[in-house]
C-alpha cells in the first residue's frame, strides 16, 4: 500500500511539471487505441464524403443533402479533389481537431479557473467515450467544437484583459467614479476589438460546421447583456457608458459572425429561393423517423449524465453558481449604497476642509486635512470598490457564458423530437470543466474534515473509478454494422462503371461513380421508377430494408417495402445476399445486390 502511494504521488508530481504535454500524450494514446479498433463509419460520415465529392465535381458525382452544413464536406471534398483519400484525411482531421479541442479546454480552464481544474477537466473530456468515439468517425463534431472553443477562448481573453482597447481618459475620472475600476470608453480599433471580431468569425465557422452551434453565439450575446444588467450602476454617465461598451462588444462579435455566415445564406437564396431553407429542412428532418431514436425530456439525463456519472456534478455546480449570483447581487446593491453614502460624506468633508483652509489662510495642510483629503480622493473610492469584490465581474461573465451555452444547448435538444446522446458532445468540454470544479471543492472539504465518513482520498479514488469504467466498457464493446468492406471486395469482380442505386450511402466513400440514394421508403419506389422511365443506365442496386425503415405496425409502409423488392427482383438479377445485425435494436438486417438483367 505504501509503494502504491509512493508511486502514485511520484506520478502526480511528474504530471504537474508538464501538465499540457502529459494531457496531449494521454489523449493521443487513447485515440490511437481507438483507431486500431477500427470501428465502422456512420451513415452521416459517408454522406459528408459524398457531399464533398458533389461540391468539387459540380454535381456529377457524390450526393447532396440541403439540410447539412457545408464546412466539413468542403474540407473532405478538397482532399478528394487534390487526389487524397477522403477517408484517411477525414480521420486525420478528426485526430487533429479532437486534440485541439482538448488543448483549448485546458487553456479555457486555466483562464477561468486554475491549473488543476484545467488539467483534470480536459482529461475527463479526453477520456469520455462520448467524445472519444468521434476520433476517426469523420463527423462534423470535432471541427465544430474546435471552432466554437476557439471563439470562446478569444472572448475570455478579452474579459481577462478588459482595459486593452479602452480609452484611458483622465477626464472621466475627474467627472465621476465607476464602481468597477478602469472602465472607460471603447476604442473601436484595438486588440480587444480584433479579438471580438475574430471570435465572431470562429463562432460563425462553427455554425457552418454544425447548425446547433449557434447556441454558443447566442449564449455570449445574452451573457454580455446580463453582465450589463447585473453590474449596472445608477449614475447616469456610467450607465450610458456601460451600455455603450456592451453594445460595441455585441456589434463587433455579431459583425464577425454574420460576415462569415452571410455567403451561406446568399447561396441558399440563389439555389433554393429561401435563405433559411437548410435550417427549415433540418428542423423537419429531426422530426422524422422518431421511433428509431430516443424520446422524452429525461432522455439526456439517462443517456449522458447517468452514463458518465462524473458529469452529474454539473447540477450542484449550477445550483451553487446561481445561488452565488443572487447573493452577489444583494451584496453589490448594499455595497453600492454604502459607497454612495460614504462618497457623499467624504465630498462634504473635503469641501469643509478646503473652506476651512481658505478661511484660515493656511500655508500648509495640517495632518488632519491631509488625511481627510486622502480619504475623499476618488482613487480611494476605487480601491474600496475593488476590495469589496466588485471586480469579480470577469469571472462572473465567463462562467455565465459557459452555463448559458450548456443550458441553451440542452434545452434545444430536449425540444427536438429526435434525441441522440451524440447531440450533447459539443458541450462536453464545458460540462467537464464545471464538473471538475465541484469535484475539486468536494474533495477539499472532505480532506479538511478528518471526522468525515467518506475521506478525501476515497472520494477521489471513486471519481477515478467512475471515469475509467465507461472507458473500459467502450473499448471492450464491438459494434456490428453493414459489412461494407466485404461487399466492396465482392464487387471487384463486377464492372462497376455506371450509376449505383443504393439504400445506403457507403458507396459514396468507396466509388467515384454517380450514385443515387433511395432516400426513405416513401421516395424509394418513385426514384427507382424515374430511373427506369428515363432509361438511365446503372451498374448495381444495393437494397436493405433496414435503411428504409417503417414505423411499428405501419402496414402500408410494409406493403411498399414488399412491392419494391418484388419489382427490383423481377427486373434485375440478384448476385449477392447477406445479413448483419444492428446493435442498437438487436435487429437482423438482410441485404441484396442486384445487377441489370
């Protein structure tokens, strides 16, 4: 036992010496193990590759889905256009952006909290299977997360250096005293404005990678407004100045955001005659085939927070945060009243001392007059405001941005009819940091209480166990899905040079032939009939009814499935048949390959 304690303390000491390098090495190793498992790609992964090919082939190859954002497909298509394998490039991009997300999480934790919180928060994020599985999956989440965290990080830099970009005009000090030190007029061209503008660009790019990332932009705007309301000072000049600076920050951030997303909306208007068409279509898509996915307002609590128990510490963190806001607001009001009364009293004393000095024609100030004038000095008022804790505004605003982002994102996905645990992966960095903040507080209290039933070391060991167990389950879990590589190897003997008709998009990743997807059972038969009517030549038909699902007990849908298979079997020759099992539903899926007669 003593040896274990010795080696563990020695290991922790080494970790503390180079925390960031250690964190990135651990994260890289975890992702390397995940790569070696070689888990199958998802439906959306192949669609993103197909969209990239569509963009860079002017629509001749690949596939297009209007409701998907374009940034990730653009990167994959660019790699394909220059002759690289988009599957390999996609996995490398996932690795890069995943490590960048972990790095930015650490840097944000360092800015807002402390080094231990930053390290263990980023480590918790890195080892959470919900995030880990996106390394090598070729989905848009790692890219969107990296961009949004970059934007948030720049905003936090502005909050931590509030005077950078403000006009330090001494005339303001002579006219009035603010309750927050060094708060002055805003320079429109400065490092601060550049950071805010660049942050808006990053948040805009994040939105173009994944539409729900707009929650980050919304949270920042709301946090700036709440900041102004919370720290409001009822002096008219200061009130005007505070709101002026708040609006300037909002305008700069919005300018960067909307300049970035505006070309996308213009493109939508030119292509669909509706600038919001992708958003409207996406809103419709998440309301379809809901029986295939989770449901209920408690879904995310069960599938995310209970599945990864350390994230449950976010809820007491949330309670403490809002409790502190209420208490701080009450304290601020009382402190301001006290400061205002003190200021009035000191000003009157100052006037009395000056009048007394003039009246008696003193050549030199007495000791009493010097002390009185020093007390009535505006700078002394500022120092009292500082010591009263009024400069905690920076930490308040930063944590408010984090909390609002999490709340808005969860609220939105609870509202969306189709529910999947992966939807919350984009807020995992923020959830991890908040959870570790409370874990650290609880452990410190337990360590200080020697009579506690649960000791601090035992509590930390339990936390480590709760972090490792989901990881062990994740690595030992094997996913089974469509055997795409086996099917591709079988097709080498066939001459696939013409159009491919498929119910599954995996052909988009492996073939550079025109591909038509049978998009849903309601559209599958009309699409096939249209191809026959136009006498379009095709080389292959792939069909699996697990790709064209029916709602439970929907007899008309089942009849459509039966009619489609009979029609295709009648007009084509079956060359391959097989089956695979869907892990999520324990359903055996049969598939068939057909070639024209």
